[in-house]
C-alpha cells in the first residue's frame, strides 16, 4: 500500500544487542501511541496491515518479539516510515578507537597501580591519544578485534 504522508521514526544506530531490544521496544511504543492517536482499532489495523489481529494486539502491547516485516506492515498501515540512520564511518571509527583506547589504557593503569606505579592523569591522556592514533593508523583489524 502507498501512503502519501509519513511520520518518520528514526531508529538510530544501536551500540549492542541489548540496545536493539530497547530500540525495538521504543518503536513498538511509538507505533502503539500512533494507533491511539489515529483512533484506529486493532481490528482495523490488522485489516490494513495484513497482520493477524492477535499478532497486532500482542505486538503493540509489548508481549511479543515482532519481526521486522510485522513492524514494517504495522508502520505502513499507519503512515509511519521506519528509517535507519548511521553516523559517518570515519566518526564512528574515531569514537570506537577512543573507547578502545580508554579500555586499554585503563587495563594498563590498573596493572601499574597494583605494582604501586600509578600514572598521572596527564600521562594517561597522552597514552590514550597515542593509542587512538595507532588504532586509526594501523590495520582496521586492530580496531575491531576484541
């Protein structure tokens, strides 16, 4: 079906699999709000979307783990477009490199502290900057390896 005007839900990037569950819950909540806003019954939504009424009810009441096809069908039937967005690859790599550098330096700092050789904050920041630089300059495998 084609709908002339759409409300857009920006799903945004997810950080982890737990984030995906939260993102789906957010989409379901927004679709349930949209159904109420439109004054559409579960029965009418089922007929318009081609999804069974029990599935519509379970999905919009948060009692199921809906497939993407169900979410798209429900959204389309209510004039909602699901839109995924991604941040630019370079900024994502930089952010991930900073997080990984913090983790690596933190591990090093923890080990050194156990040996009574803790680093100063300035040294920690310099080491983090150097680690980010190395992660960005070296093979991408280093950045993405656990």
